[in-house]
C-alpha cells in the first residue's frame, strides 16, 4: 500500500539509493538499497525536518533494527501520531 | 651496516595533463600545458577563471555507497594509488596487508565538500551539514580512503605542509620502511582545490597569474592552481628484488628544513638548507646531479629566490644543471605537486629526457639557470632532485637516482 507518506519517504530514499533502475517498495530491505549506514541517518534527519518530528538518539539506535522500507514508514507514522 | 635503499616500483597519477602516468609524461615530453579556463566548477563572481583541471575522471567502478563518503580529493588519490599498485604488481592479501601502508599529502582539504556545505547552510538556508561533511573534509581522509580501497593495513596517515606536503609524505614514507614499520608504502599527495572558496582565498593573496604560469620568465605574474594526485609504491631494495619487482628508480634521499621567518615570504637559506640536507642524505655531491625539478611556482619572489638558493648549493655546477618547472604544465596542484614532480623526475631519469618549462618568453637576469625553455632536452640523468617549498617556510627536497 503506497499512501502519501509511504510515497514521500520512498522518494527521499530513492534520491540516496543505488538501485540501478530497480524499484523501491515498502518491502525493499534497507541493506539492499546500497546506502551507507551513516547515510541512512541522513535520511532519518531529512524526515525529521520534513515532518517536524524529533527522533532522539536512542530512537535512531532502535531504528537500527528496522528491516525494510515499510518498517521505516511505520516508525515515522508512529512519531507523527505521537506528536499530534 | 648501511641503511636500506628505498626504491620505486610503481607510479600513478592524474592531473590536467592526463589521467595516467603515460598520458602525463607524454604531455610533459611535448611541453604541453594543461592550463586553461576552469569549466568543471561553478566560479560565481570570481576574478580568477583559469586553472589546470581534470576534464574527465577515468572509469573507476566505485560504488555509490563508497563515493558518498569521499571528497574529490580522496577519489583521485584512490585512482592514483590504484595505478601505482597495479604497476608494482603487488598482491595484497592477509599475509602482507599489515606490512603495507600509505602516507598521503594534502595542502588544502576536501574543498568541494566545504563549498557545498557552506553554500547549503549560509545561502540555501539548510539547517544542517551533510552527514559525511567531517569524514569527507578531514586531511587524513585521502590516506584512509586509499587504505580502505586497496586493503592496506600498515601505517596509514595524512601529511600536511602546504605546497611541500607530497615531498614530506614521500620522505616520511621512506622512513617507515627504514625503521622497519612497513615493507611497502604507497606515498604521494592529492588536492582538488578548484572550488570557489579556495580560489577566492588565493585571489586575495594576489599571487595568481592572469593568463598562464610562466616560471622563470621575466614576464611571469604568478602561479596557477591545478588539481591532481600522484602516488608511488615505495619499498626497500631487498623487498623489491626478493619478489622480482621491476625497479623504476631509487628514492635516494630527502632533506627538510624550515625558514622560520615569515608565513608567506620565502628565504634563500631555508630552501638551500633543504637541498644541502637532501644531497647529504642521498650521498650525492652537487656534481652528481643532472636535473633539478624546481619548485618554480611562477611568482616573482619564488623563482628569483629559488635560483639564488640553487646557485648557493650547487656553486659552479649550477650552470651545468638542467632545471625546469613542470608547474608550467600541470600548474600548482598544491599538496599533489611534489608527487606529480616525482613522476617528472623518475620518467626523466628513465628516458634521459628533461621535461621543459613551458610558456617561457623572456629572459630574466635574476633567473639565469638553464631552465629548459619550452622544449624537452635529451640528456642522460644520473640523479635528479625535486624541490618543494611552502607557505609556512616548510621545505622538503627529494633526490632520485637511476636504479
């Protein structure tokens, strides 16, 4: 399911990813994106800025457990919800 | 027991003249200058419009995941090191990796990254710097990136002394070999300074040429900045012969000194002391040297003072020396200059050909050495020295001898 939030996050990821034409979907594994782990942090900060959410460092660490793009979308969705 | 001889078994380089040692040397032989209009970087309102740039990088196949972590100056260092290691025919594996290191000079820093981030923060209103800003900019980055790309696990570090950085890096790499800390060192320098902020700083110094770099010519009016990287694979003679490597030349010695007078104005004594120390270290008499690759920046002050320093060290033999400034062709590549000039020295020795000082027009009584104007000269070269003098008064000179 690619709602507005998923699509926006996927677009941000695509700007950093090295997929050689492959599609990024919620099922795409994060380690298949060809993104340096530190760059993943950069994407998280981008999301922070875009959605006015705050991701504490321990949250960032927790995100180390995220497996795929869909997990990332769900985590952002939760933070936006917590803010509202 | 004498100390170990240090030899060069591989060379690699990229600069305005070409993206391999073969291309660079072909241009030097032909006396072709690569100085021209800068087209690869946005110059905004800068007055300076000329430099010596690498128009197109060769295919390198590095993954995007790796490329995002490095500035241009690290990338070209990796490419130069790759060429040098390939020529050396050295197989790096679990057994020898910890005995192979790298020492990489830089006189600037990751300038392209500084530029992008300052513009982002100050002009475009971004709230934070790129997550890789620090690891891309830091002066130790090229050495670290070279080690990662080529799997070198021995002593690895950056070296910085402005325009003499390469020479210091190469000199100290030889020390690592002689001290037994490593069996092989990849040594050289890199810089990619053709970006707005760096050029703006040089513009303020009023040290830049208007049209081109004309070392030792009476109508010279300054230096031209270039980008590039150069690397050598250094190893002890014993190590090289034991593995049957082809020896390109010997790094016969090095000499270092400091002016300890002024942050920008050079002295005669400092450079002369470094040349003397280099000859002594290499066990060379002045009359054993046939070629001097001059620091030769093309500024009024440097070329006059360097001429006086060479005369002071070489005495009557100064008039039998062939001298040239290859900066007339590859421009002043800052922390990479000494490494590119090492390529000139080694190839000159191997091919018996003195690369010329290009763009030369008018005799200057204060620069009255045989500076090999415009056309290369055939001559047997037994030994060559390469001068590197720098802002800060930090001087380093290298000596090369036929293998």
